[in-house]
């Protein structure tokens, strides 16, 4: 696939040889180039040479701008034959004009992708190993054109892409892309700084501090989580990294108190609906798997963590000689968007000297709306708080925000000071070095895209964006509730609808296979993509509204697909 991205007029290849119709060819060329040339008495000679070389370029099927031909005339045509292939085809490591030309092509390609997004099956329909059959076994020895590479993207890569930005994408949680986020990502890639310390790019560190304070104020987080106090915010890659560094800091803090040999006695608590990253964080931090307590929840609390059950579990652990040290709560669980009671859990954490972490990776975005801020009540007791702006906040992946009450706990746990990274500003504690707040050393200029999102959309538009998705989800919930063949499993709190197809009375597995079959048949249409979960032993269908392009007509169309596929299943 080739698209004409040229920024200058191009002459059609009418003359494959400079010997054919040369006078007419020359006249056409003079008319084309004359505005750029200040011809004197010797100008005709230059035009003849220009005609000869331009005919050679045309015969090769290439395009070239008038300005480049003029440069060649100034530098002498005798070197053009030996250089033209390299200069026209070979991409330099960096060149402003080549970047401009090829970036225009790439932006056009991506814009066309979005324009045609609904023509692709949402869930990729390829088989495992498909790409190895289409691509060569070895990398090319010589450069290829961008047009050829983009043609391969169109024909070979896109068929293997599941389209997370499609308006028919209703699976997992959203991963928002936006114009502002995309522009910020471009700018970050353009600068390509590695901002691990303040001195490596002061703007990267200082903008991150500012935009996280902005977000904290939008969410009405307590003052001690903002940068002027002892805490502050930092951008992590994902919520998995956020909970890992928080748990790591909590572990080291308690071990300083009880001794390093007490590591086998440490216990972390969360609900059985907590994200799987909680378990992974425990494994990495050396907390024994059996000491990662996932407290059972049920439908009586809409699968939120019960304070009474938690308190009982902690008491048992203490009586057994174990040391509870970390409690993770969730605002918007993955399976059902359950909201743990933060105020009650925060009091339990405080009474037992536990590090209290809040995972609001998904639903935190909704809490910029005043009517949803109530779900953060109790955040004032948190030692750490996390939300992902790359989920539902129009900020391209990756951009996970973590605020901590005491930044020194992170720094003491994660800081390294090799000689080759020492500098005056860091040594005298004048600045923040975010390398000491995270696992890796290197870090991207991620605050740029969040800054762009906040400035180009503004709080009111972001609130409207969230509210619209919640409204669409409520509409889908109403459609499901009106069909007696289905049931709503848990009330829709944000923009996730959990529902299931009711089984026959004599169904041996309570409809689990029936609902799995419905999910498979719906996804196989290619028109929408949903995911599932299991709650109280039942197979549940998850329908999440959150893609930037999703509108009411997509909700109605999606529901019709469920109805049609259900009718087919019931008739078989």
C-alpha cells in the first residue's frame, strides 16, 4: 500500500528516456523549475543538465523535490550519480528533513488506521505462529523503503492486532489513546531523554512533580500526598510496579523495626478480588506465597473486602506469631469494580501499624467527578495511592501514578548511589531523583503526555468523557435487565456491566459452559470483543465501556449481537 504523502508537486513520468521528446520534456521542466531559478545567459546549460538528471531520476521511478535538484546544481552534477541512491533512499540516523517527510507519512498512516478502525475485526482472528510464516528468517542486509515497511504493517501486522481503541472493544479495562496523548508521546519520543535524575533533564523531573500535584488536587487527595509535604507523586509504568515499590518500602520499613531475620514471618493482606500483581509483588519481595493472604469475599458485600473478616484474619496471624505489615485495598476491582470500604480498612491498618495501599488503577479516573469522589473517602489514611491515567484518562500507555505519604520510605528502600551518577544537585539534596522511587534506573519523559492531556482537554471535558461512558454502560445494563434470559450479577457502579445468560433449571454446571459458549460466539463475530470472570463460582460476562470512539449506536449494536448469538445457542 502506497500513499502519496508528498509536500511538493511531482511531475508524471512521461519520458522514460531523456532521448525521447527531449524538447517538450525540456519545456515542461523549465516551466516547473523556472520559479525557483534565476536564469542568466548560461541558464540554458543548467536547464539541459537539470533535464538530463531529472529524466534519469524519473526513469528510476523516484520522486524528488525542486529544492533538492537545485542543491545538486549548486554542488555540481558530476557527483549526483554516485550519491543519488544513498541520499534518496538511505535513511540517516537523524536528519530534520527526513524526519519531517517520514513522520508525515507515519501520521497519515496512523490517521488512516483510525479512520478505518471499524472495518477490522476487534479481536484478532489469526492462529498462533502466523507471523513467522510471513516474515523472513533473517533481518535485511540493506535498507528498505518506509513504503514497503508500511505495506507489511498493513498486510501482515494489522491482521494480528487486537484493536484496543476500536469502539467495539469492551474487554478487560480500556487502554485509552487520544490526540493529546499521542502528541505528548511524539514529543517524548522526539526528545528521547533518560530522566533518571534531575540533572539529566530538569524539566522532566519538575514537570512530573507539577502534573502529579495537579492530579492530586483534582482528586482531592490529602495534603501529605503532595510534593510540598513529606510525600509526593511519581509516574510508574503500571499499577503492578506501583504496588511492588510500595510493598518493597513497607517490607524494609518493618524489617528495620523487627529485624531482617523476621522476613519469613511477614504477612500481606488483600481481598481475593485484588489484582494478581499483589501476589507477584509478594513473590518478588520475598514474602512467602502462603503469607500473601487473599481474604475471601462474597455477594453479600458485592465482593468488597469485609472489615470484620479482615480484622479476624489479622488477629489469627498475630496469634500465630506472624507479622502483618501490608494491606492493599481496591477502588474498582478487575472482576466487578467492587469498592473496598477505605475508611474502615484504613482504621484497621492504623491500629495494627500496617502500610495501607489503595489500588484505584481503573476507577480512580472517575473520582475527578464530584459525584464519584465519595469512593475515595478514607484515602487520608493511605500510605500509598495509585491510579492509571493510561486506562480511562485519555493518556496513552504507559502512565501509572503513585502517591506516597512518606517519600523517604521509597528512597531508603530503592536508592543506589554509584559514583558515576553523583552530581552536585543530588548530593546536597536540592532536588528529587526519581530513579530512587522506582525499580529501573532509566525513565521516559512520561509527564509530557499527561500534561498535554490536562491542558488540551481540561478538567470539565475529562469529567464529561467519564460521565458519558458511565451513561452508556448504564444504558447497556438496562438493555440486559429488560431481557428475561439474562441476569445482572452485580450493580454497575462505574462503566462495567457484569451479567450472565441464565441456564436451564437442570443445567449441571450452573450455566458456566453456556456463558463460555456465548462469549466465544460473540467474540468470533469480530464485531465486538468482551472478556469474562468468575464470581462465587459462576462464569460471568464482563462488558466494559471505555474506548474513546464508543458511542450509543455501538452499545445498541453490541446488544443486538448478544441477542442474536443467544438465540442461535438456544436453538442448537
